[in-house]
């Protein structure tokens, strides 16, 4: 299973804070997983994929990467504050 976490505005758009998903047949990538779990919000124009921040196993990623069973992926919006 892949633990998928959502934070901030992305959690509001996704409608939940956590999903446990089976990896897609043939494997998943970070971008493909993002597009799969946020498909409705992306299609409805409520989220721009370039504004979605991602982490894989608690390391922020801006590039695509393979996602495997046992990984933790988080999607979040840009945080502000000090």
C-alpha cells in the first residue's frame, strides 16, 4: 500500500486527509499518482498541477519519481507564514 497524505488547500480539494492506495499495475510515478488522486479537482479547474507540492518519504520532490508499495506520498499547497 501507498500512504497518500493531503495537507492545506489540497486536502480541502481532495475531500480527505489520507488515502491508502494499492500501487497501480506496472508501478506508479509521483506525477501519475498526483493526477489520479486529484483528477476531479484538476478536471474541474480547481487546482493547477504546477501549484501542487509533493513529498516522497518525507523528502520534497519537484521532479517525477517512481512510487512503490510502502512509500508515503504527501500533496500540499505552498505554505506561508513565519
